[in-house]
C-alpha cells in the first residue's frame, strides 16, 4: 500500500469527508485520486481526558496518531497576561559576567509575574506513513544513555499533543509504527479495530519518566505569529574535568493571520547559571526557511542545547518576512533550562 496523505485542511474537510467519515487519499486532492474510508470521527471531549489507545487526527498537522498516556503541564501563556519575554541588549565584552547576571535576574522576575495554568497534553505515536506529508519534523525523543557514555538514545515518531488538538476517531485500518505492536495488544472484540495497552507501555513510561515528562510549556504571540516552546532535560555527560548538561526543546510556530510570512532568521540568547551569556544567530531553522500561510499555517521542529551548568535560560526572536519584503521580529518566550532532580 502506498503512503497516504490525510485530507484534513479547511476546504477538503467539507468537500471530501461525508458526515462523521474519515477518508484518506494516496496523493493530491486536485489530481482526482480516489478516496477511501479509514475510520469514523468520534465526539470531541470538551471535559475529561482521552483513554490510552485512542486514535486521533492532529487538528493542525493532520497526521494519524494514537495516545499512549497523558501529562499535566504548567503552561506559561504570555497571551493571557502582561508578562512579555525580555528584549535585552547584547552584553558588553568588558562586563559579560555582570550583564549575564542582570539578564538572569530580569528573566526570573518576568517569569515570576506569569500566571501558571495546568493543561492536559498527550504522549502519542505518529503513523509513519504520514511522516512525508506533515509540516512538522517527526518528533524524536532523545536522551543520553548514561552519564559516561557518548551514546544518544533516539525514539522516532513520538509527539506531545495538547488536548485541544485531538480529533478522535474510530480506526478501521491498520496503524503503522514500530512500537505500536509492542505497546498494544488486539482487543478481544473481533468486530472492531480496538487495542488495549500492554504492561510494557507503562513499564517503559515509568522507566523513562524523567526523559519523557512534559513539565512546562511556554507560549507567546507577536503580530499574529504564535510561538510555543516545550523544553526537556536529556541528561548529563561527565568528562574528566567538567559536566555538560543537555536539553532538547520543541518549537511550534502558528500563523493566525491571512498573510504569507516566511521565517528568515533566528536569534537566540542562552544564559548559563555559571554567569555566561551566549548569542546565536543564523538563517532559518534546521536548514529550512518555512513559509506560514493560511493554507499551511504551522511548522514544528526540535533542537538541542548544552550548558556546563545544571540550570539556565533561553529566549530570543525569529525574523519573519512578508510577501512584499517587509520584516518583523517575533518573540520567542523565555524558558528555563533546569536539571531534573532525579536525573
């Protein structure tokens, strides 16, 4: 069977999906490809949470997924309060330590002013057939094997999905991910394509809790461009004379306007609790300069950062360009880089 593309954009949803039926196509909608049913939509839950094993379509990226378990994260939403990410001048070369310390204190005071809201997120698997067709870098959960090892463990095709981005459906076709058969067993009900979790799923969650756990989410919108950050601690690598702590962070950009904008540059500020402040500038992100348009309004990617300290902060801006060549900066919300207590 060839790779399938989820037809779930704003126009195709009305034209191609009969009431409560979910259909897929093997290529573009415009070439007349025949569609066929792969499931039926279920009622969206406004309250409560979805069960382990719930199949869903991602509301933004349109991929097929299945829920593994949930996390209750602290969400720092700058859009719901007066707290804004710091826009600090570059530190002077003559007084870097003092500038770094002032930056740290400023960020800490800004974060303290923010109201924290608990929100529900899910750890999910992505159907690998949808990888080529989603404007999201398929998330790979990465962490260090041991403190003395140079190996990095990578688990592809996992994602963190907010409750509001879940469109549940009853699956009538095979779900494809290398971990699906290990985590789920077929239900005894032979009339439905349902699965029940195996014990190995919860054992895996408990054993890797410190690397998987989603503890905080940071959100800020500038000129209709919303940036969401999720940081994760990966572990520490020990050398003869130093320890290097590693984090990964997931970045999601969403365009809520009717304009076409393109991400041209990134500008990061990285503060270490050892009183160092690093500035990183470059073109695009992960080798791309994604366009955010009304038809494709979102883009998501992950990256990594290391510090010779157990704590720090990151913040910055994305330089965006409109179709007529005008540029503006979108704030990246400041977020803490913290070593997990049990890591």
